[in-house]
C-alpha cells in the first residue's frame, strides 16, 4: 500500500444568465418638498415607461435607498435621490432597449451587473472535473510504477473563481426586445469563470 498526492484543477466559463440594472433617479428643488415631489414624479414616469414599453411591472423592481440632502452654492437647493434595481434575464437586446429608454429621462444614472443562476450546481460540476483531473494524473503515475488506485485517503479543496454566492431566482424578461436593431445586439453575453483546485491523496496498491 502507498499513497500519491496529486493536484487537480478545472475551470469553466459560463455565460451570464441574468443582469441586474441599478438606476439612480435625481431631482432638484429650492425646497426639500419640491425636490421630493419632482423625484417621485420622475420615478412614476420611469416605472410607467418600463411597464408600457418593456412590460416590466413595478413589483419587479427593488427599492435600494432614498435620500434628500441640501447642496450649498450661490443659493441653497435640495437634491432628492432614489436608487432602485431590477433583475432581468440576460438578453443584450433587452438591455439595449432598456438603456435607450433610460436615456430619454433626465437626471437618471444606471449601471449593469451580471451574474450566474444556480452557482452552487455549477461549482459542483467544476469540482467534479477537478477531481477527475486529479484521478487521471494519479492513474498515470501509479501505472508507471506498476500500481493502481484503490481509494482516497485525504482531500483538500481550495476555493477559487467566483467569490460571491448568488441566489437562484426567476427573473423576468423584457418584452418587445426584438424591435431593437443594432451592432450592439451582436456582442457576446458576459461570462463568469468558475474554477476549482483540489489536492487529493490517493491510495495505491
């Protein structure tokens, strides 16, 4: 009986399955009440267009934060900000349509993040590949010295790749995305890399 310690490594790139669009609405006023009123009107306008043009219901959006602050300058004024986000299925055409709509609104900023769904299952898949990589290497070494593998004595797994566990969630699709035509639609969907590194001590006989 003997042992062989062999490293196994695997890495796979998965296309993003959902986008998170984060939007910040801003409005100014000479009083805090005026700024709040303007900001809420702007929020209603944006949500109305999302529903009308993209069939995204208000319930699809998540409130992030809301604030009013005083800005000092030549004359005091107030600024209202509200941040909301929405998760949609990864679709570059849909994102193009959404951002085109956002461009028509005043004082609205946005950024887009992407993520994988069911990340835990993808990690298990890559880990299985890393274990198989270690097994293949160990079998080559064992056969070279006239032995064969007969089990595992120890496993050490070092986590690498995606650092954030994303929840698996059903996300809506934007309707009528097909009406957007342009070169940007031909871009590839963002990808996320998942990698696993294992050290396995294989028993030999």
